[in-house]
C-alpha cells in the first residue's frame, strides 16, 4: 500500500526544525525512518537524512529496492548491499558511510541521542541498534529526540486514518475470538486465535494494509498478572480472560486491553469491573484539549486508591500511540505537559490482586475539540460471551 506524501506531518517537523535552528535530521530508528519517509524497512539497516529544505535522502538495503520504490516519499534513495564482497564490514558501517556523505553539507544536524528504545523493523522480532561510531560521526550534533517526540505526539489526518485501520482490525480479531474461545483452552491457544486472525485477515486488510502483525499477552482468571508472559494455563469459566493486544499495520499501531468471560461473572469481579469502569470513565472525561497530563495520572491513581488499591497499577496509565505502540506523551505526576487536539492516547487503568487475578481496561482515544473519541468498536469492561 502506497500512501500519498503527508505534507501536513512533514511541514510540522520542518517548522520544529526551524525553531531549533537545525539544518537536517539524521534518523535510523525504524519508527522515525517510517515517520519521515514512509519506508518501513526489513532489518533496521536503513536511515533517513531529512533536511529542513530540499529532498530527503533514504538509505536502504539493495534487497529492499522494490519496497522503497513502492513506499518511500522521496525519489533520492541510496542503496547498500547486505553483503559487499569489496567491503566485508557489517552493513551498519556502510550505512554510516552513506549517511556521512548525504549529510556532509549540513552544519547543524540532529540525531536520536536519547532514543532509549525503538520500534522494530518489518521483521519485528529483532531491533537493530548502532554502535558508538554512529554517534561520533556527528560530534556537534544536537539531540533531535525531543523534537521528534513533539512532532509525533500530534497526529496528521493521514496518521489518524492509519491508526483507525489498526484499531478496526484489532476489534475484528476480538470478535473472532468471541466466537471461538472455549473453557479449558490454553491461554497460548487463545492468543494464537487472535494473532492468527490479525496476521491472516489483516495482511491486505481493506486494500489499505500491506502487512499486519499482532502481539499479545493473554491471561485468564488467577493467571491475570501484570508484566508476565502468556502461559499454558487454561481459560477458566466465570472469571475474565484478559487480552493485552497490539496491532501493527504497516508500522502504525494500536494498543488495547480487552476482557471476555465464559459463563457467569463471579460477584467479586462484578464489583471490580464497576470500580475500575468508574475510574476509566473519569479519565476519559478528563481528556480534552488543554487538560493536564500529570493530573490525569493523579486522577486515575487516586481513584484506584479510593477503591481500596493504593499504589496501583505498577505500569503507566496513559501514553501516546502512533508509529510505536508506546510513545510520548506520557501521563506522569512527576512530568509536565497538556493534552492537545489530534493526539491519540491509550488510557489503561488496572487493578491486580495479591496472588493473581485482577482487571485492566484500555482503548485508544483520539482527542478532538469536543473530547475523547474511542477508536475501537469492541466494548470496554468484561464482555460476556
């Protein structure tokens, strides 16, 4: 799927570069390469030199030439071989050579100096990182990571359309699970139901998605815990089965937590669902342009404490979603910032019981002038099957 060049997004980046007096950005994280060029590489050996004025330069593996021709918004694409018999150094070293040449005429360059983590490439399982030499090649570079975070926090119309596709696919996959989940099924089998639908039905989805990949953590009943992997524990009756799920559709993501139950929900879960839904609804109502991000974190955690669970949850309760499943802005009481129109936020309060069990609810919300628009058609709370 080839998307038209997103000038609204790129002009926003260039305006931020003018504020910072940067002549060019040099990026190599796959999510930033995608953001600035629409090229989603296979192995993370790619880079973009993005000037404030003039044509961007994409550096990519020669094996990805067809992908670059189809996807990339720039006509200036420079290729390297995965293996070059004349130069057996690793590909990242030869990428750096091409980047040095492409950015050599720019005086003020911005690099991802405080990137921390990055979204994966199109192979997804193995992010590629660069050596110290990459950073030493531009000794006077500024840190462009805050600039990119500011640019990416507010979505263009095209980005919103692409995030909606990921959300729609995620909801359809949950509807598929809704019809196939069975008591006694392993949690890993439940996860495979959802993931298989995302990859199978999502690749080619509506003629707008070239590649869709799903990622999940699935827990049921007493197996519900935060920061633990999916296991072979069985899906239980009368207690929730929780799907912590992410869809990546051509590099744009959604991030949800959905809950279903087979049988009659036990009374303690009926109470927990009501308590958490009240906190969640208050959080969503808070999300309007100009609202405080630190206050959102405080509101959620104070509501959970008032329900009898102080100090929870251990994970973040709100973050941005876009070319990564988790990206700025984050709601944190020690931080700053306000909610802006056209941000896309994942809101995810959770409560977990000692010894296992608990509940989390999460959806993605587009911030409009009138408030928060829920992007997934699949219901929140615990869906009775």
